[in-house]
C-alpha cells in the first residue's frame, strides 16, 4: 500500500512481490480477509428469546442466588412447549448473565504464615469410615490439630462430641508431642459445645478455654460463626486426612479393631507418616515455637455425685454402677472424654468407661455386674425387670443364655440360674472361659447345666492338698556349727 501511493497497481505489486491480480483485489477492498467475513448467524432460533428478558432476568434480579435448575423447572412449568432440551442453553446463559450483571462475590485472601505463629484445631466426623471395635460400630470424631506453616498434624480419637474436655485433651497431646506451643491458637468457637448451653455455661466454657490458652502462652482466636474458610488451613486438610485413613484401611483389609487402643495406634501411625513427609519444615517451625510449661493443665471436668441406694450415680444422663460399700457417700468425679476417674476424698477408687445418653434422650447405663451380684443373688427375680439388664451381662453369650432359658424354663428358674452363672464368673474369675462354654452349649442346642459348670470351674472345696514337709537332718546343723567356729578361730 506504500508503493501504491506513488505507482500504478501492477508496479506496486511487482515491487511488493505478489501478483497483479492480488494487487487488484486489495485495491478494490483493503480490509483483511477476516474482517471481510460476515459473522456467522444463529443456525436455529433462540429457544429463550420469548422468556429471557420478560421472565428469567426479572427472576435473577429478584433472587440472584437462584439455581439454574430451579429456573429451568419453573420455566418449563410455565411453558411446557419449551421441552427439556433448553436446560444446558439456560445454564450457559445464566452463567454469562451473572458474569456481567450478577452480584459481587466473596474474595478469599491467601495469607503468609510465619513459623511458630498459628496452630489450628477442629473436629471432623468419622462415621462414613464405618470403624468397628470387636465387631461393634464405633461412633466417634477426630480432634485434628495442625500448624499452619509446616503442616504438622496430630489427630486424637474422640468418643463424644465437640466438648471442651475433648479439645483440652487433644490440644495438650498435640503440643506435648510437638515439644512447643505456637503463639496463636485458632478454633471455630466450639460451636457444637456451645449448642444448647445457657449463658452461664457458655461463659464458663469460654473462661476455661481462655485459661487453657494462657497456660501455654497462646493467644486464642476464633473464626466468624459459619465462615468455615477462615479456618481453611485445617478445614481443607480434613478431607485429605480422612482419605489417607480410608486408603490405609483398604490396604489393611479390615475396618475392625480389637479395641480402642489398637485403633488409636493405627491413626497415630497414619498421621506419623504424613508428618514424616514434612519433617524439614516441622524442624524449622519447632525452633520458632514457645517452650512448654512445666506441667499439663487439667483436661477434665469435675463433678460431685452422691451414690444412691441403687449402688450407683447418675451423671450427664448416664447411670454408673459402683461398689455398694459406697452407698450414701459423696464422690468426686473427673470427667474425661473416654473415662471417669472416681475419688472418695483424695483417694482414687476406680476408673469407669464413659457412657453416653441415647440420641432419643433416654438415659444410658454403664454397669459392672461385680458391683451388684452379691445383692442380686439374694433377689434373683429382680433380674427380670431390671432397667439396665442388657448392660448387666458382660458378654453377648450371657444375654443369649438368659434369652434361651427364659424361653424354655420357668421365669424364677431362669433368673436364679442366670444369677448363679454371673456369680460363678465373678467368684472363679472365669468370665471369658464361661462365655465360651455357654456359646458352645447354645450352639449345640443345650441349655446351660449349672451343676456341670460349677464342677468344671470350681475347685473341690473338700479336697485337702497333700503337703510334704522335708526336714533337714540334724547333722547339717552340726556341720553348720563347726564351720562357723572355724571361721571365728
């Protein structure tokens, strides 16, 4: 085009290096080929032309969060002739409209984490992993602690809800395993622990949590209620940890564990392998942590209970049995997440597994048949209507035996025999062996024979053991005396 300003078209084309025909075409229309091409029109009519501006846009303006699928269902209900084929078109059109005219969205601001500054705590439900202990389903959560900078993690199996006790025990376990404490501790306001608590209880819980953080020199902080992404450094890791545990369970080949200790050890091993990958960063952050105090602080709640004539007490809608010698006494109970430690004055009496009330509000029961068997032997018929009868049997074999005897024997005989079997298990310390024998009898279609079981597990009280006493010969004493005299000489 520069040559064309001073030359004819053929000469300008020759100087530019292309043919005269091309020069003639450019001379007639200097636009680029892409600019000369007309834009492609619609190949089919717009199915939303009649409803987009008049109906859909007003709905989006009135309710910007309305889902496209809800809009689709509403428009098809109003105009059945549109048919289901417009759904994808509607979804794309709504997405484009929101990008141009929709409301502003919340922005996530990524943070720079300093070593030793922030640790985070949260709980995650583990029901979807279907863990069992000795064949029984385990309802539990994981307390999860994480350092924001290095990614150090600690997980603690929690049997109850998101309580202060669970937080205090899990957090202290994490800090002592780490060997230091961060300057700030972030939680989600313990929302589950606050739920259904009155104002005084919430204030008491807050004071205890603040005292816990003060003991370790940490500044407590909380994310805004309902804004989970403010705890993103641990919320997003929940899913990763659960997937790693799920993979480990699949490789293990079983989701059943012998006891709670075995399951906790399994979780510790999984978390330990994750920490091993971040070992260099963890060492860097460990050097920046605060020193731990000289001792741990209390990770339990105190309660004072009175033992009633039922040889037990009720705490948090759960009945616990204790030895009858404690009836009428006031006991001090330390309430942990998974156990109760019972004290009479300053003397530790026993440790009981912690029970939970039923979801429907019914009381739970934690009963040891050894606490009441001596009284039950005097009143065996009380077994038939006993409130906690199902929890009284130490193993499933005893419950099966009682059910079989009730079906085939008179009620009085069944109760008397069952009580005697429990007494035999207690007195002869043969609970497991007796349960195995009961299972064998029931499998063979036989009822338990109390007389033969007593003969099997009870020693013969009339048999006097033969005791052989060997006397030393008198000459031995003479030799001993002569040897002693020689040493003196």
